């Protein structure tokens, strides 16, 4: 079972993540948000926490996808995201936890 925490702004998400650092297993973020883009959010998360981050966007341009990967996203999903793809997201959490126990 899992719990989802939804935030409409990146600043809010970052604040919640900072306040509850050890309570989250993964972050799924849109690339385009009103207050901060997903790449900037990704940089903050990577510098402050050890969480896998998946970026989602309708922008499928290679340079945008590569920017996400270069900045440290563990995956970049193109909208519309298929339900089968979402069902496999847990694998990123398992992989991260396995690396941390070695």
C-alpha cells in the first residue's frame, strides 16, 4: 500500500519533502510548473535528499529528455502516461533501496 501526497507548486513540494525527509520513497514531478521547473526541483532534491525522481512532460524533444537524465532523473515519462508504465514505478524505489543496503 502507498500514500500519495499531491502538491500544486514545486516550492510547496520541496517544503513538504524537507519537513518529512524520511517519509517519502519517490518523487514524480511535471517538468513545467508555475513557480519552478521540474529540473530546478530535481536539482534541489538531488542535493538535499536521497530520493528517486521521475519527471513527466508532454515535451518529448530529445534535448529536454536528456536534460532530465543529465540532472539526475531516474526516468522521464512522456504524456500521456500509460497506466502500465505507472504500475512499474515501484521498481525505481526497490532499486534505490537495494543500492542503499549494499
